C-alpha cells in the first residue's frame, strides 16, 4: 500500500460574504498500491479535485486520515503532518498537476521545467535543460515557445507545460487533476503515452479525468465519488 | 529525521505603554483592537511563536498595524520585547535566549547573522555616503579590514543586485527608489547573513520595478539557500516568495500554514477576507 485514504471529509467553512458550510467530499476511503493508476470518477462538483487537493495538503482535511508510505519518513498522515514534512515530500516524492497553470511569472517555459527538476534532484544544469527540452518536445510544445512566458500561451499549451513540470523529476506519487481537459485528441494521447511510460518506471498515480474513455486507457481501477452524499449549501 | 529550525521564536510580546495583566486578554482579533481597554497600552504583538528553517522563505502577512514590522524590529534587536524568547541554531548559541544577551553580544549577532531590508531605504542606508561606503560599513563591522577586498566584495554585490558598478561612488540619495532598494539588499547581503528580514520591500514601487526586485530576491534566495522572513501586506508577494506563511491581525497570529493552503483554503474569517480582497 502506497496511499490509504480513510474516511476523508472536507467541509469548507466560509465566512465571506456570509457564513456558509460547503461540503467538498464526504467519507472518502480508498487504497492505492505502489505503481498503480487510480482514476477518480464523478459528476462535476462531486469533490474529485477536493480529494486530490487534500492529498497534496493544499486543502486541510476536516476529518479522516491520509496515510502515505513515504521513502523519507515511513508512514506519514498527510492530513496532520507538520508543514515541514509536507514541503519535503513535495520536493522529493509527491507532485501535483493542477487544472490550471500556476507558475512563477517572468520565467521562461524551458527554465520553469528545468527548475522543477533542478530544485528537486541533483543533476547538472545542462542535463536538466536537455531533459526539459525532451519532455516539452514529446508533448508537442513548439520549440519557439521555449523562451517565452507560459502566461501568454493557449490553454492546451499551458496544460502541457504544467504536465512537463510535474513529470520531469519523476515523482513517486503523481496527482493529476484533469490533465487532458484542454487538449485535443492527439495531444491527449501524447500526454497519456508519457504518463504510461512514467507509470512503467514505478510512479503511482491518482487522476481525475473529464473523459472516461481516456481514463480507461490508463487507469487500473476507478473510484467513484458518490455525488449523492453531497448536500450542497446549507447554513 | 526532521531538521532543526535555524531560528525559533517563542511567546514574543511587545506592549507599548505601561502594560497591565489584562493587556493580552482584552486585545486581539476577537476583541478587534490592539489597545488595552484597561491601561490603554498598545499591544503591538502578543504571544508570537514560529520557526524558520534553513533555506526557507516564511511570509508574515496582515494589514497595516497588525504587528508584522514590530516582529522584525524585535528580531533585529531594534526594540526590546516585553516578553518572549528567540533562539538560533548555531553551535555557540544553541539553547540561549538571544533577548537575554548583553547589548555587545546582540550587536555581534546582528552584524554577523542578520540582514535587514526596510520599506524605506533611508532606514537601511546612509543616504549621504557612497553606495560603496554603505556596503563597506557593513563589512567593516563584520571585521573585514582589507580595503581592496572590501572594494572587490562591494563590486561583486552590486553586480549580484544588478546595480551598474560604475555607480559605486554615487550617493544613494541620487538613486531611484527601486535602485535604492537594490543597494539596501546589497548591503544586507554583505556579511553573508544566516537570515534575511525583508520588511515590505516592494511597497510603493511601481509594478515593473516591484517585479524586478522580487525576481532578484528569488534568485538570490535560490543561489545562497538563504532563510528569509518576508513581511508584506501584499498577497502577490507572499504567493511568489514564500512556502509557509503566518497571518496576523491586531497583534496575534490568526492562522499559519503552507502558503498555497492559506490562499486556497483559508480557515480564519480574516484570512478569507484578505484573500477575497485581492484585486
């Protein structure tokens, strides 16, 4: 077992503009084995992304446990671990591909991808740049964009940069939030091929996909988020 | 297994005024004031505890008057705390509450461990002494005596902070705001500090200059693996520079966590207001 999610719930208490409780996900439990690809299925708003963000600790879980069997520390409960531990895991084991590109501004595409590797693994700069180029090329990002800032890119191109940054350092656990959402069929297949290759090299993945057919091409198992539990807004 | 913090602060409190037993109880975010209703003292910060790790950039965010800058002034020994402890993790100082050291020892720590960059350049620079002189001053108090070394080191720092080296003999008073900020950063880095404190360093600069200063800080941090505390009321600055952050209101910490978590899943009503107030 690489990851065990136990009775995970996330309720957002919002005070602005008025007091409201929004349930993100309720009572989610699943195991993920090492080297496995777990797909998460469910209608829009059923809390799929919430689960991923809790595992990355961008969201603080309200209750439940997220037990991750780390190389660095052994079993860590991500739901409660010290921030320092989470930061170390993010730098050495766990990567996250968000739905939208969020990167440091004013850094070129190539440097963003190379830095993702350089900040995490001990590799010479020349090698990091080469690897970054390879991955961007494999994803079909035109080389004339390498020196440009991705904030000016199309949605699909941004998504590719996002994936390149997460994949280039070969994380142990990769969380994918709609990695093919803004891509055409050809590009989506390029991404899937890259992910399959990474999976073969041992990376465990949890992915939320918009397109079930695409997900079937890579997922070993799927977990259905039961939208029925979702109560929506209540005061 | 877990590394020790390079800097640790415990129960730091600063009360301006005579203070009384109720100061801390009747002030803070729940009371929506930092003025003690009983003795009218101002509780600038109360019971502040946090850790700073090696190579980490920690943000302190909050509105004007929340006590952010007071914390930096306390850590830089510019003012004395009412209560509190500060520790640094170096062989000779481990386990010693730095606030209890004598003023000579404090000055030594300030000169060799700490770099400070203020919002207003005149606070960190001598405006009528050349840029080179400003940097040399910092090196001299850190016991560098060789003139040609000092000159070379100053030139290196100017290059590092992207200041034209031919301006080494110019007075900071004749520099633009953004350039003065660079000189401050160069000066703060002169003694190769263990920790760097940045107090609203981009406030009041125009956007493109702000961006350049922030990029400079980012590059320097990565290159030297510096531990930095960034005080800012600007969420953009905190998002760009920090991995962990503390949110303050009326002198107290209302929330602390990973920066992305604070921005995407803020817990405290004030943090939610702050995040939703971003332009």
